[in-house]
C-alpha cells in the first residue's frame, strides 16, 4: 500500500488529545504545509483538538507561521517547548492562561525525544540547575494553569542532577527533501536536519505514527542509502508539500550555500558601522583565542564575526550553531540556524551533545537583563513569554561566557569618535536590576563551577567573581557616576583596579587586533 497521501488525509490521522512532536528550527526543516493544514482543519471542522504539542527550537516567523498555526484556543491543550517568541499566537494562549505550557532548554527537549525513542524513563542532566527550569525555582512552568511538576532534582554520588521525564509521542511530524515510495527520506536540500530521526523514533517506539512532508518523490532503489536520514521502516505516511510553503527557511526560498552545493566567497563582507553594536563586538572580539570553538548568539553577538573578518582573524575560530553546523558563518534573521560554507553538519541532537559535553571554548550571547548575583534573563519580560531556546545549554556548559548588550535600552543613542564614547540620548530602560525577572543563566551555578563570565556593554565591562558582579572597565569619555552607576537599578561593586576600555575600540579605523589574538595561547 502506498505511503503517499494528501495533506488532508494525513491530518485526519491525528486524533484529539494526541501528543504531537513537530520538527523545525525557526522555519528551517519545518513541515509548514502540514502545520497550516492542521490549523485549517481545526478552524473548519473543529478537529483535531486538545493536542499536546512538543517542539525543541523556536519555530515561527514572529507572525503566523510555524507553531503559530497552533495558536487557537481548543486546538492545543498543553505545550512543552524550547522557545515561544517566534509564535506570538501560541504565546498569547500561554499569557491568557488558556493552555498548560512549559519552557525547557532546547537541547533538553531534543534529548528528551531521543530518550523516548529508546523507551527510557527520561533524561538525566545538569542542564538547567539553578535556572527557572529547576523545580526549586519555577520548574519551567509558564503560567498559573500549569501545575504538574515534570522536572525533578536527583542526587547521585553527592552531585545534583535534573531529571526530565520522557514524553511518549503519538504523532511525529517531520520534513525532508526527497522520499522514495517506501518512505526513505533524504535531506540534501535542507539546511538543518533538526532531530527528525529522534522525533520519528519517539513516536514509533510507543505505537505512534510518523508523517513526513517532502518536496519530491523518487522511485524505490534510487536514493543513496548513505544520504537517507530517516529510514522508511519508521515512516508511515508521506505528504508532498505545497510549493508556496516549502521554503528552505522562512527567510529564503533556497540558498545553495546552506547545503554545500556551492561555496561562496566571504572576503567581501563590508565593515559594520562604528556604533554601539560595533563597540560591543570589538571589545568582545578581544576575548577570542586561537583555534577556539565558538557559538554566537543572535543579535549583537553576531557582530563579533564581522569584526573578526574586518580585522583579518576570523580564521582563528570555528563558529558553530545550534542547528548542527560546524564551521562557516551562521545565517541570521529568519534563516537563523543555517550556516554558509559549513565544514560539517549533523543532527541537532548531537550538536547539543557537543555543547553539553563542554566542547565550546567560548560563547558570545545576548544581554537583556542581569543582576548583582550575575544572573541573566533572556526568556521572560512582563507578560511576554519567550523561552530559553539553546541559551541554557550553551551558557551553562561553555568554558567561557561573554554576554553582549547595551547598558540601557529603549531609545539609546551614542556617538563614537576620537577614541571616546558620548551618550547622546540615554535609553529608557535599565538592564542591570536588583533581581532578574527570570533566571535563564544562574550566576550562582557559574560561580560554583568557577566559570569565567564577562558582561560587555558599550560603556562598561563587568566581570563575575566569587562575590558577584564587579565593574572592571569603563569607556573613555564616560562619567562613572552619572553615566554608569546612575544607570543601574542596583548597586554594583567597583573594582579598585577600574581601567579604561581600549581606546582603539572607539576609533573609526582598524584596531590591528590580529597579531594579539593569534599570539594568544589557549589555556
């Protein structure tokens, strides 16, 4: 019997109340045709309903695509996800207490699929200790409607661990490039593999079904078995995706540089303008080490690679991205998760093994809110539900962490000239607060494992030590009291050895950092 069915027939296979695992990273590797058809079926017929949705990465475009299709009251009963910020309709249900919702670290969810695939009780890891997913803090629960504890603290040989219980799936919804008639799936046109195989096996191991959306169908026996990422023996149904929905990413229809079909020259990257973002990126780039394995967060940290390219030492580091790429240059925006000219690419699940195993020498991450204990919040602000994404896995396990962001937000304007920084207009919101609204990074845990942590802003640099956050550097041209200390909502220790940030950072010319970076010896 043929496994190829219509999208409507596929959605009819999903029962009310099913646990559904869906693949995707922003829009990369996401079965958009199936997600939109589930939405259409619910709006037109009221079925399926009360689904329990599981996803690891943020899936969406900040509007209606991705997991945004599930953002209707009655369609979803419960969610377990890594990031909600790209699906505001789903986030609205969480805020309004209409559904039960949990936010767990992206890598944890990816590994939970794998544990379920092996019919194991759950995942035992240190990832999340001391953060909001720790049951002694919030347990990953996002609203009052969510009461069940799904994370436990366990002690083994005198060490604390977190246990995340496996969730057996009834339905796996995945995507690939090509399927043959037996259901074997290749991903030659995908820029990420996600954790498609783990999601599929998590469903099949518990008697569930696997529905795969693909771009095209091949005859049996014509696919290279070495390229098959999901074997047909665990695929039940195949749907050919709608042409208008089958984009490689939510930002681009198809970019061959994401799949190594071609390699593009990178030496023509234009320098970024000398503004507050470049000031932060320049100071952060000074922390690079030769042969460093690095992860860059989205936003301000992306400028680090641009500075390294401009200064001529981008070759000294190997960039990685959560989606599974090693090497090359990570894409941004709605193509985040993909990489241009990657050296290697593997499943999302195994990238988090790499991260959790402490293999990152350095990570540069965004700085939205921090406090005197060194805690950082990037996951919740007021009623807005965002989630941690891969932030907790990466920040907790990297050998060194550098947070990058402005000291204030909301209308900040600066001028950079003649080796000095001038605050033209101060931001309305202060990022250094007495206590962060949600602990996405635990300063206490970092201190307990002696992890080096820096917080770099455009006008000051802070360091985490055994006592908490300490101000160690200030920009030339900045007044310590009025433009730093008065712009903090909590007291901070000032180092007795407070020094000026390197004046080269504030000059519109090359810093000539290459010799300094390449001369460093890795610890």
